[in-house]
């Protein structure tokens, strides 16, 4: 048969055949993965609460208010706060200024604080909001506030110290930075991995929402797992290479964002509760660590995994011999490796607590049995759809030679889509299966356009004649002597068909674009598979179909 | 075919009244719903917030009701082999308790919880994205035709499709859900398909306008026919299969989606072959316009 021979020379047909074979290989090798709603499991949709804001406020006024001082002066790197009467020695520590010096003279105290203006503002916001605050850009200085805060509530907090959020959209933006979203995702990843859970998917949507899929788990358990902190423990090495328990995570009052020092070393500052500091001091003295700090490692564990181990620092040992110390720092090393380690330790020290306040905005579960049933139902729907579409086409063309290539092309489009899905490792959920059925519907539409353009089926006054007759006429017009693929008439019609198809395909794609972002990712699969189907159809399947159907009509 | 007769027998001015009346009726339906509920279509649970639970049928509806007495149970529906329970908004701790209780009592329960932030955000998204979709579609149509009147006719037909589909949601009691929003967006794509085909055929081919319209109808109706066939199979499987095979259950998302699509596609047949076609007839047969067209 010359049909196969002729077609095998056509570039479009070859590309098409190769694509289908490749897709089949992908499906066979990588296999298809199904989404949560077909496999069973639960999902959580979390919103990260926070804002990035600029503030207009004077650090001097903040310090004056915080220390109840009479005057504040700034010289170089330091602020000097003058206070009437005595200043509680722990006040500076509580406010976050651990290196502050207090000198008392004639019923006035002078507090010396080494801090930049931004540090003062950050500390003030932290204290007032009871949340982490971080500087995320320098010019202008923007603060990321990692808790639920509005422009009004922030203004309310700044009002007592004569500050405000400057006017303008840019000065207060809801949501946290991409870095923070990423960090939150990492915390969740590491936490869920440590619990030994399989098949966890943590996704970010719209830079604001985090979606977690937990296979084979009901939603009540899922919420517990994600919300529950890990078990943190500090142990100290005793004389004979043994370790003893010192503190649990409840004694750690706060953990600060990792800080680098001038020598490039990295550490994670954290603060113990008053009670915890006393216990820590006692344990260090009992173990003999205050006398010989190098031989006494302080180790930290999270869910029994060691996350930090280093000898007690000499200067800390000196202080501990005299008094409890609340502000500690876990030093991890220097350079990029140190910075990385510090970030990990920071996550662990917080016992897997998320860096940002999150709110569960939605959640749910599907049982495995129900998922399986949905899968079966969708396969049935797909088959019925294909049959119905085939019936519809047969009703119009009454010609096997048109119906068969159409249905085959439509099926092969589905195969190509699934091939890409398998290659990318994306999951097929209920909505994307519905999307496939929609693509069958639209794909066949476009094949109808091509076929009709070629056989001039839509030509006026030809309604009484059967398509078969018109097909024969088309063959005559195209001329069996010259190969139809090179006929000008044929190519002209094909290009007209494609201008209609491209217009229709483009509108479908743009209509689907919003769905990629809407609904917290629930319809991403649906939109993606339709867009992909349209592209594959227009670029690969339909050009080949145009050639094939041209040949069939031309050589008959 | 009656539709074909209508196309050529009466002058466009008379026939165009029909779509105008239908669009006005659709607008009235949307307007009345807006006045009553504050939005042009009834909002589903995803937009109002709440919890949906489906459980296997083990007892009567009343026993299920009594099991969840302490919670804001709004509605219980029989969906094949399962009951679907709809709860109103509740606190996080109540929801956690409910989820535990459901899983203790039932094997294989399905739960969907939508908090207030979820629904608020979703509403904002729809308001933000639906017009963008429409605008992009309009841009594409203009790029395809580069003729303001022809493009406008296509866009008007698409708008009419969406309006009629939305109004039909009010008539059939389908609520706006994520699935139905997706369906409305799909309709933008579907409706423009046949309109582009029609306009291309009328603009680019030689011959009398009425004959070209009738010719395009053959192709266009087949196209819509195949799509309707695909959507009908979705309706049957998601909505009715559980009557025949009792172990199956209703697939809400798919059912709502396909219901909206079927109405939209029906509206599309009307709007393409009446609204758009009559518009084209009038445009092409305008004095002075026709001669210029014929030369091409």
C-alpha cells in the first residue's frame, strides 16, 4: 500500500508517530501517579500570615519609652539612655539588648546599648507583636513581620513611640517574602521526613499558601502531625563519657534568627526561661563543665536525633560558675557551611515550629476505597465519552475511513498527554481526568474543522449530498495524478483550517490560564492538562492528521 | 432544519430581537438573585465556608443527623451509597473534634473543610481572574480577525453564552463552586470555537453569505455535538450512574461542572447560529460593504 509509504516520508507524520511512541515509553517506564483524591489521604491548606512593611519611627523615642528614660543620645554605634532612678538589670536583656551596660550615679542610671537603629526598631516590633521580625531590604528598610498584622494594627503599635507606616501601597504589603515561604516549606519537609512519612508533597501556591498532601492518613491525624512540635532535649557530657538530661524544649523560651559575627562564624542565639537557666547552670556545675569546659560537650537532640554537639564555651563556663545565663548561642562554624548549618539548627531548635504563624484555611480527606471508585467511574466516563464522540462523528460522515483516523488521533493525543504527565512525575487527580475528557471533546472539534475544510463539507448547497460523494469529489478536485500533499488547493485549505484552529486553541488556553492559580491549586491539573492537550494537538497531532486524512481522501 | 430557515427567511433586524430578549431574561435572573443574595449566582460551600462530609450509608438519615447534633449541620443529602452532610462555619477546635468523630464512626469518610480565609480568598480570586480570562479572550479574537465589528460580534456571543449559562445555574439550583467556575471558563473557549469558524467561513470564502452560514453550520453543529456528547457522558457517570450501580456515588465537582457546560453549550448553539450569524448577515449585507468584501 502506498499510503504508508507516502506518509512515512512526511515530516509531520514522522514527528507525530515518534511522539506517540515516546509517550508510550514514558508511561511504561515512569508509570502514572495519581493524586490524593484518587489514592486516598488527606490534605492541608495553610496560609502564611505576615506582612512586609516600612516604618517611620525614631529609635531614640523607642528606647526612651522602653526604658522610661528622660533622654536618649546616640554616639557612633551606641545609644545612651538616661533614666531617673534604678534600672532593673534584666530589663535590657528582656528587651533584646544582651550586651547593655548600666552605670548608676546620683539616682540616675545611664544605659549603654550597642545597636543600629534597625536593630532597635526590630526589637521593638518583636516585643510588641510577640513574633519574629526580620529586615528584608535595606533601601528603603523593610521589615518582614511574621505574624498576622494589618496596616492599622501596626500603626497602633507604633503610635505610642510617635511612629507610623508611611503612606503608599508599597509601604505595607500583605504576605511574607519568597525566602520565608521557602524556609517554611523546608521546615515542613524536614519535619515530615523525620517522622518517616512517605509520599508527602508540600507545595507552594501563590507565594502565600502551602499545600500539604499526606497519603494514607486521615485529616485529624494530619493536623496533629503538622501542628505537633518535635521533642527537643539538651544533654550534657559528664565525667565518664556519659551524657545526662538537662532540659526539654519547654525551657527554651525563644530562638533567634542565625547571626554571623565579624570573623565569619555563625551561631544560633536562643534564650532559656529563668527556671531553665538555673537548671542549666546547676547541670554544668554538677558535671564539672565549668571547670573543664573543653571536655564537656553540650548536645541537643530532636526526636532522638543529635542535631548539635559542641564543648561548652570557655567564657560561658566562666559566667555559669557565678550566675545563671539566659541568653545562649549555639556556635556551629564559619563560612557558607556554617551559615547553612546555622539555618538547619535554627529550624531544629524551634522543634519544627514554623517560622511564620500559619492558619489552616482548608483541609480534607478522601478514603482510598472512595478514590479507587472515583478512578473507575472516570475511566467509564472516558470510555463513554469516546464512544459518544465516535457515534456523533459517524452520524455525520458515515465513513469509516474518516471516523477511525479521527478517533485514533484523539486517543493518541490523550496518550501524549499522559506521556508528558508520566515524564514530569505529575499526579493525575480527579479534575485532570475530567480535563482529559474535555480535551477529547475539543480535540475532535478541531479534527472536524480540518476534515470539513479539506472536503469542502461546509460548501453551500451541498447538504443533500452525502459526505462520501463529497469526499470522492474532493479526491477528484485534488487530482489523483498529483499527490494531494503537494496540491496547492489542498495546502490552501489546510492553512485556512489551521487559522481557525489556532484562534480557537489560543482562546481556550487564555481562558484556562487563571485556573493555574485559582483555588489553591485544586484546578491546576485540570487547566494544565487542557493547555497541554491543546498545544500537543495543534503542534503535533493535527498537522499529521491533516496529512493523513488528505491522503485517505485523495487516494481513495 | 428550522434554524436554517430562520437564518435566511427573516431580516436580521427581526431575528436579533430573539437573542436580545433571552439575554435580558438572563440578566433579570442574575439581577434578582443578586438582589436576594448579594451575588448574581448562588454561592456554593467553597465560597461561603463550611464543611462537607460524605459517609457510607449505614443507617437512616435521622441516625446520621442525631450523630452530629452538636455541630452546625445544615443539610443531609442522599448521594447514592453515601450521605453527604453539609456543615456551616465552625471554629477550628470544633472542626478538629468533628474530623476525629467522623473517622471514629465511619470507615472511608470524605471530608472537605473550607475556612473563612479560604472562601474569602476564593471570592477575591474569581473577581480578579474571571475578567482577565475574558479580556485575554477578547484580545485573541481581535488578533485573529483584525476587524472590530466581526470581533465584537464574537465577543458578544461569548458574553451571552456565559450569561445564559450563569442564569441557568440559578434555574437548576447549581451553586457556584470551583468546578463551575472552571466550567464557565471552559465555556469561554468552547463558545469562541464555533464563532471563529463561522466568521472565518463567512469572511474568507466566496459565495452568498446565507449559504456560507448554512455551510458553516454543518461543521459547527458537529463540533458542538461532539463536545455535548463528551459532556453528556460526564453528566451520566457523575450524576446518574449510581442509580444503576449502587456502589458508585455522585461526583459533585464533575456533576456541577458538566451541568453548567451543557447549558452553556446549548446557549452556544443559539448564540453562534442566531446571534452571531445574524450579526454577520447584517454586517456583510450593509450597502457599500458587500462589494468590497466580494473582491477579496
